[in-house]
C-alpha cells in the first residue's frame, strides 16, 4: 500500500500487479522474458493474489489506474474473473486496466488442476475474451463455445456505471498473441520485449494487420509495453534492448519508444528491496517523469 500511495504522490499514472498463484520448487518450462531462460522469483517469496490486491488498492488511491500484468485467463473461469474485474472497475470508478494473457508455466497449470488446458491455452484465452465481451455488451447474455457456455444470464454491473468499457491490453510477444491483440484487444502489451524500439514497431504491424483482418479499425489498438528499468548513479554503456542508465539516458531511451507510438510504458524497477526501490521511483519521477508532464 505504501509503495502505491507513493507512486500516486510521485505522479505515476498507474500501478501494476502480476499474476502468480503458485511457484513450483522445480520449473522446467523455459521462461522467455529474460536472458537466462529461468524464472527469477524464488519459490519462498510471498506473491499476493493480484485481483484481491487491486480491489484493496482501489480504496487506498484516488486517481491511479489499477492494472494487472497480466491475468492468466485459463487459470480461472471467465464468468468468475469477469465478475471480479467488473467489481474492481465499479468500486474504483473506472480505473481498472485488464491486462490478459494465456500463461507459460506448465507446472503452474498442473498445480491448479488445469493441465488439460495447457496445450490449448491459446484457444481457451480467445474464447474467454469472447465470453468477456458478451458479458460486457449484452443485457441477456448467451454463449456457446468449445470450452464455455451459458444461456440467458444477467451480468451486472458491467464495470463503472454499467458502461462495459474496461480496457483489455493483450500481453505476449508471439504471433498468436499479436493476432489476439488485434482481434480482441484495446492494446498490445508485450512484457519485457527483448528487442529495440524499431523491432517492436515492426512486430506491432502484425497486430494492426490482425485487427484489419478481424474487421476492426486498427487505429483503435494501441501499442503499450512493460519494461524493466534500472537507474544508475552514473552513465553506463547503452544496450539497444535494455532500459538502464542515468536518468538522462533512461529519458533518451524512453523518447525512442514514444517516437514509435508507445502510449504507455509500465515499468518494473529492478532494485529488489525497499527503500532502494522507492528511491529509484522518486529519482525517475523527479528527473524523467515530471519534466515530461505538461
């Protein structure tokens, strides 16, 4: 709570909660979001359930957007998680950002009794998004799919003021995720993309083509991303796919993401402990964020 309230004080626009229900002691599934290929959170670490956390933070903040990066859809029944998401959006007066994905860790699927969904998780995720759109749109909700179905149910509230406008940011870097974002998302939201801004823009073109193929207006699908960041005391040698350096260097790198059309960067500060992480957040706010804020 303290870190979130400080983020609001420092002028950040959103806070984010990651989705991890269990961490197996032995993980053989490759982790594709860092350079080692191994998941970096130790099993003994405490990991709070993200939707519960966001509901709590809704009452502790006033203006911050509340994001999940990202909800692993196949872990939960879609009607149930849609109800929780709509509740959070309702009580926060429209501040929820619903990041969604289909997961990567086979061992966590097994621990949750969902091993049978792992290989089909892409189709499961697509269908869950169709369920969500149905619940957010219709007065009499009916759905019949490969994995889920219901007949003539009511679903309220549909988020803040029953408007059914909770933004969906689709995570994932692979081509199926890009197609999912173009077909269902309000934004493509890759997590720790180990690419240059120019390469990210090239991949975003796949999202726009998918949106056009789905009969959507491609301009309605934003490009956003989640980046790790480390503020160093002195300037360091720059690497194309890292956001690391002095505040001046980090600001210059973020301008490159702005130049390719990124609307929002969610930042994970790599310093792992407090108060060091808060110090990094404050330095970023004072030297990078505030000069960019009109």
